[in-house]
C-alpha cells in the first residue's frame, strides 16, 4: 500500500509542475509613491511635429512620456521641454497635473529595446514631476521602478528607416 501511495504522490507532484514560461504580454507599470501602478491601456503615437508620445492610463490616471526620437538610449528628464514625463489625474474634485520640463522635476526614461520588425519599444523609467499648479497642496509626485514592455507604436506611425 505504501508503494501505491508514494507512486500516486509522485504522479501528482509531477503532474502539478508547470513550466515557467516568460509572458510576452505588453506592460506599463511602476511604483507611484511606493504603491504598485499598472496601466490598462498603453501605446505610442507620433505627433505631426515628429515627437513621440508614449501614453498609458489606468482609469482616471494617465502617464505620458514625450520623446524627441525612438532610440535605444537614456533620455534625461528635467533638462528641456523636448523630453518630458507627465502624470495627470482627472478624478472630479481631485484634478491634478504633474510634469517635468526645463528646470523642473528630474528622472530618466531608458529605451532598452526598439524592435523594428514588431514596431515596439521596451524600457525603464523613474521620475519626480512637479505640480503645474503652484498653489496645490501636493507639489511633487514620484514614480520609481517603472517598466514598459513591448509597447506598440501606432500602426500608422512606423518610424522611417534611417
């Protein structure tokens, strides 16, 4: 009887094991003020002026990045108006906008992969943005450990070949 029990236990143990396969799901997530934040909707669009906007949203909250180009490199925030991180909340009664820009806020956005075949980008980010309303109670917001993975660049916005 012991043999059968051991054999059955071994079968159940092996049968319950699954291979840990990395998921290829797209993602945009970070720690917002040390609380997990994960976008439900995300994408990349190219504006008519050639600037790329990485957009993400979770309900009434949005994080947008403005990048002058899509390239595998680190974009420093708080230096100029060409590269920005913007956080907005549109919850009624709690509307707020925080932004980086020339001389305000800081951080970085690193594009670690630009996949030209799939037309996607991946990377990391962290930033501190300043409230656009100088009279608001909360003056800064912090995002750390940010990751975006295989975010699709709009179908009509393929980056021109160099």
